[in-house]
């Protein structure tokens, strides 16, 4: 079930999954179709919102189900990794 994150500015965000691990928190968003730069920006907004609430490291992931690709998105633009 999707849960909302509310930013300090009052914006409501809805990541597909937030997984609490022992040493970090993973934000996962599932996508179909073509990759878009807006997808990474969306994950970065999720990371920023969760960092305001949590002290653990926050890691963001995009899962492109059509291509079976998992992409880690860092909070800094231009730094991504494919799995």
C-alpha cells in the first residue's frame, strides 16, 4: 500500500514502496514504458522529504518493469547506478 510523505512545504508525495532496512531506508518506485528524467527528479524529491524525517541513510531506486532494469538514484543529480 502506498503511504504519503508530506514535505515541510505541505506537498504530498506517494512513493510506491518505502522499505526500512537495518542500516538504511530504500525508496522504490516502479515504472513502465520509457525512461524519463522526471522519474529521477521524483525519487530525489522523495529522498529529500524522507531525510527531513529520518536519520538513516536514504537510498532511492527506480524499477523499470518493461526492461527488467533497476536503477539506483542518488540524491545528487547526475549520480546513478544500474543493477
